[in-house]
């Protein structure tokens, strides 16, 4: 009998308890092993919950119980989630988490502690909600060299941008609707400023190359400045605007960033709408593969948490396969200023570009002009925008 403890009984924590209970028979049949939830840690009481008798308020009850072999952390935030995860790993308990903030900031240390103590630190639910993507990268793409990861990793911003494009809603109105539906928090900064997507892309990048970048060290741009005119011009250029997180692995090093992008309609990411997520991965042997599905939500995310729990139980009698990362050094990173991509300049006046820059297409609406250029460096794009700062309204990368 494997004993499990859950840290945090919010949306994902309660969903995890529900999945473990609702599908207990089928999971145990597949595992050939029984399990049970022994504790649920939360500051609150839940007298009307079927799990009310499992609630504890003191973390040490879980830490000091040798019967607890697996701890599932869904508390959110860095502290005390990091502190509790570290303590459990040091006590010889495997830790499962959906907490991308902890993984992206402390993943190197926590993976190392897990390895030293012969346990597992798994985090499938930290990226993509219910979409299986981390385990496929580790296992199914193990024979490949991953060169690019590009995706829609935040359902809230994707919902907002979909409403702006399809319903003509302003950013503020679309955000208000997302908050009413529970897709966005009262303070939506982590979503709309790109912070959530940045945490996720550095995790995926680390899986691709073994180097974990601090989310604070990568270029991160949100969607709050996008206007309805931007979405209209994007349509004229045959594109949709999406918040895209990207990681590129090249001989020069690793480049990762988050920004709104013009996504051509021929790209499958342009057709991923509402709260759904999509991740494209380029690998040198298999080519391009895509992962698509619900990027958040109680039961989809809980499903990913439980998948990690099952993985730990299924391999409880074998030497643990642990993830090993190093903290990215400056020498591991390619120059972001030299990174090249096609660009779209939106200007209140007609722009004159240097003769050596090719213009692929143009569009205009309401006396505002959009120019799609050939692939140019970040450095050159910034220079053009700076030289035309009185007229350039916005600049988008294009994929």
C-alpha cells in the first residue's frame, strides 16, 4: 500500500484527490498495487468535503510520517512550496508538483536533491496543464536533438486574444470576461505580462538542453498593449496574434523569450483558440511534432499530476531515473540581439526602410500601416523602431 499526501487543497489539489478516488479501481488494476491518500495539508477546514477527515494543518505531520512515500505539491507560489518540497525530498519522499514557479526557479537544486536521496521530482503538470509534453520530451524524443520549442503556453492570454480577434472586444473587456469566467485572476499580471509563459518555456528549454535559465533573465513581453487595430492588420496580413513562448537551441547557444507574435494562418498555432494550449517541437530526427489540449483546468491538470504519481508507483522497485539540470551560465546563451526573425512594423505613417531590407507584404487600416519584413535581427529591428520612434506604434515578431 503506497501512502500519498497532498499539499494544497485548492483547484488542482482537490482535483487530484478526485482523480485518485474516482479512478482508483482502474489505476490500481493497471499498477498492480494499492494506494491511498493519507493526508491533505491546507490552512483551511473543509467540513463538507468527502476528504474532510484527511485534512491536517501542520506540515510536520506529513514530513515525519515514514509511511508517506509520495507528496503532491499544488500550493502555488515559491514559499512555502519550495521549502516543503525540499524537506520532503531530503526525507526520502518523492515529490510531484504542478508548480511552474518553483520548478523554473529551483528546479536545478530540487532535481539534484531528489537524485542524492534516491527519489523522484516530477512536474508534468507544470507546463501545458493536461497536455502530456514533459514525459514525451524525456522519453519519446530521447533519441532526438531538439532545436526549437514554440508554443502557446498560457490559456488566459489566448482566450483574450481570441475574443479580440473574433468578437472585436477590447483588451480590457476581454480581460474582464476572462476574470468573470475564472480564467484570469483578480491580479492578472502573471498571465497578461507573459510571466507565466516565461516560467514554462524555461522548463521546456531545460528539458531540451539540460540548462535551466532564470525566467527573469529572458526577454518577456505581454499582451496589454495590443489594440483592436493590431488584430485587424494581422488579419490583413494573413496572421493571428498569439502570445508565443520560444526556445531555440543552436551552435551559438540557447535563446528563449516570450512575446506577442504574428502567426501565419498556415502555422497550426494560429488555429489554437480560447483557453487551449499548443506546443510545436522541432527535433532533428522526427521533425516537427505538435502537442495540443487543455492548458489548465481542475481535472486536466490533476490528470497530469496523477500521471506522475502513477509513474513513481510503477517504478518504485527500480533505480529512480532522475532529471539532471545545470543552471545556465552566460556562455550557454546565444545573443538575443543577434536572434533573427521576420518582423511586422505598425506605424502611424508610411515608413522608409533601408534598401537592403526586403518588404514581404504590406497592409493598411484607418490610416495606420503594417509592413512585414524579411528575417532581421533583434538589434536591427530595435534600431529601425528607435529611428522612427515618433511614428512606429508597435513591432511584432512573425512565425
